C-alpha cells in the first residue's frame, strides 16, 4: 500500500507529474521516518512540507496544516488540484468529504467571504450584495434565525426595521401603521406600552405621542370633560396646584387654559364684596403698591376685577382732608409746573370728576391784577389782534368770559377813533360809507354806530347831490306838508319812504338853524336854499 506522507513529494514544481519517481521518494521518506521513529522527526518533515507548499500558490494555514496530503492529492495526482474552497468542499468533490450541507444558506459568494481555514463554525455572513427584501430567504427559522414567537405582527421585510450588523437596535417604520392601532403592538408585551403612571385615558397612543419618541407628548385636552382637570393634575400624574396657589375649590379650567397655566383669568364672580385683600396681600396675589394712596378702603371701592387701571377713586369719604394730602405729585397728580400761583385748596376750582373744566374763583383777585395770570403762559392773555392798550383787563372784560367785552372810551382822545376802528383792530368804515375825512366821533357815538347824527355844517352849498344820489344817501323829494314851504326844484324827483324820513330830519335841522337866527328872515332863506337838491 502506498503512502504519501513524505514532505518532499509535495513539491509539485519538482515532480512535474512523474509518478514513479514520486512513489520512490515517498517510499524512501516513509522508510526514513520509520527509521527515525519519533514524533520530532515527523513534525520536522511536516513543517518542511507546509513551508514548501507556499511555492504552489496555496499556502497551508489553519486546518489545512493538519490535513494529510492524499486528502487533496488523491492517488498521488498533483496536477489540477483545486485551489478554491468550493473546488474541494463542493458537493461530489473528490478532494474532501467536508462539503457544503444542504441546509447551508443559499449563496453564490465564495466560502472565504464568510468562513476561514481554521474552522467552519463561527462564520460571519456578509450581507453585501443581498437583494433588498430577501432576508426571509435565509432568516426563516431553519436556515438562519427568523422571527421570534413574540415578534410584532407584520408582513414587512426584515431590512425595513433591522440592520445586518445586528437585530438590535431596531428602527420601526410607522409609515404603514393605521392611525389609532398603536396598542396592537404597544401592549407591554410585543412593544413598550403604557407606564404604570400613565394618565388614565382610552385615547389612542398617536393622539398625543409621535412615532419618533415617547417624550414631548402633547395631551389633547379636548378629550377631557370640563371640570375634570384634577383627575390628572393632582401633583403626581401631572402638575397640580403650587404651594402658593390661591385658596380655592374651583376647577382648574375656570381660570386656566389648556394651552398653558399662564395667563390665567380669575373669575371674581363668587368673591364677596370687600374681601379682595384676602388674596391681594402681596403674597398670593398682587397687593397695594408702595406708593399707593393711604387708605383703609376695600380694593373694590376704586378698582375693578378686570384690571387695576383705570381706577375710580371715591372722594365721598374725603371730608376734611385737604386734596394736597394725596395730590402732591407723588401719590397722585399734583399741580402742574405752569399752574397758577395760588395757595387755595384744589377743590375751590377743580372737581373730583376731572381736573378740567376748572372754575376759577376771581373773588379774591385784586382789581387790575388780571395780567398776573392772564399773560399767555399761565392763562390766556391778549390775542395778537387785541386793541393796543395798557388798560387792565377788567376795565373791559368780565371774569365769567372774555366776550362780550365793554370797551370804555373814557380815555380816548377826540378824533382818534380810526386808530382802532380801521377794519382790523376794530370795525371801521363800511364800503358804502359817506365819503368823508371827518373823524368818526363827529357823527357816531361810543355807545353804538347807530343812530348817527351827520353834521352838514361843513357841506358846501349846492353839493347835496354828491351824497344824496340815491345810493350813498336819499335823492331829492317833495317834502311833506310840515316842511316849512320847502319844495324840490324838479317835481318829478321823489324819495322813497326811508328818504322821506331822512328829509324830514334834514329839514328839521335846517329849521332849527332858522330858529336860532335873530328873526330877520335870513335863516329861512338859507334853509330854503340848503334844501333845494341840485
């Protein structure tokens, strides 16, 4: 029986397929080994064989170091020996009895992709190149580990949630999950469910939670019945009343909103009148400010429940207390910087309903001192178009109003009317005034423009028609019976009713002149001539 254990015969490069020579060498090597007898010699030969095998391009490493040469070189045939794993370990191979089992993972990848030469066990499968969604081809519970009995019920491919590096951690894709069906998996067995301290609710998980994380959940308070806040907001399940909360048995939602604890709107509807300070004491709720008016009155006498301001102060209880006790510019509004200089109490002029309008009492004001206040700064003074005068205000004006004013012409020099009566400062001549250069006071009186007495003394004889032209003054008339015998030059010249009256007055003036004559008749003649309209 031939043996091929000699290391020298494994030098394929030298043998070149020469079977007789190889056989001889093998026999010699066997005899040598037997003669040497001993494990040491045999080990030396084996080491030599492994070293020389490097020259073939197939190094003997791992388990291959211990495999007999004839396992691969059957019947001493060296030529054509396979160098790949599957060449020897394939089904029907003559080189090795250790072949890929039928239950092996179906793959077309080389053995060395997962296995090494030390042992077949502990192989690491390289998922590179595996088609997406084909995991169950191997992971079916037989060929490779598949779904566990408590796996989530799903028809999704493994690689939608798992990674090839390990089963866990796993990322579940909730995109295909029907809304409201979270508890199908999140029941505490298949997947994490409600905790022991979870809010009591029958709502679906996704009503409050997101698929990305449990934390940061927003509770939908629309599901909660009004007045049932304390079911959860008890300080354990959810935040409840703070230690400094107002003492109340009212439901949370009477004041608070589901969007946030603040701002809260307190309902004062059930609060007894005058008990504000029970809460508004500066600790439980805002109380009096440090600059509050000194008072023992209840808050609701001045303030309203909807806001601190505006507040309506009741002056009813202010009896003998001077206004300036509070109205000092600190506690309450006091005198303005431009206030009239006075030591009088506020309420002599002002009312409790408002600073304005104020009624100033001029009773204590000394006559002629108006301008002390009425200087245009403290109080209204002379206007820009006021008559030029140094007289005291109260000579013309009254304390109850600027108008009507009574101007005193007592100190006005005769003939200086036009100084003021120029149409700007005061009323002047009208557009249809008689053409004259005479001073106003020759005809008019200071008590009124009308009636006016025209003096014909300076009118030249024969110039009557200059004014008596029917526009400026009445035209020629046939005088009435008591005219003293005066007749117009032309009978067709007539006056209207108004001019008749004017003529009578004019004739009477002329008659008065004649009566002042010495009785020679010259006055009558002159009256006749004066009354003839030319």
